[in-house]
C-alpha cells in the first residue's frame, strides 16, 4: 500500500521523537506525549515488549504498529 506524504512525515517525526532521548525508557516518553497508558500497555503486552525497553530495542515493524495505534 502507498503511504501519503503527510502520514510519512508524521511517522518520521514520531521516530525522531522516540529516538531523541534514546537512553530513556520509551514507554515513559510515549505516556508523557500521548497520555494513552491503556493502549500503550496493551500494545507492549501483545507484542511481548518489556515496558522498560529503550527505542533501540524495538523493531521497525513494531514502531510502525505503535505509530498507527497512537
């Protein structure tokens, strides 16, 4: 499927945000920005990702899924 330009820009900005402080715990950064703890916890649980993971421990595929959820 093709991705429209705006969605691609938003995804790139999302990835930049995630890696901006890459030594921080990703879950905590995402909660502060998106305020959707339930969806985030469900995502991390369903994809078997530790809540204490840092951005470099997340797959590209999971970043895309996460972006689409948020």
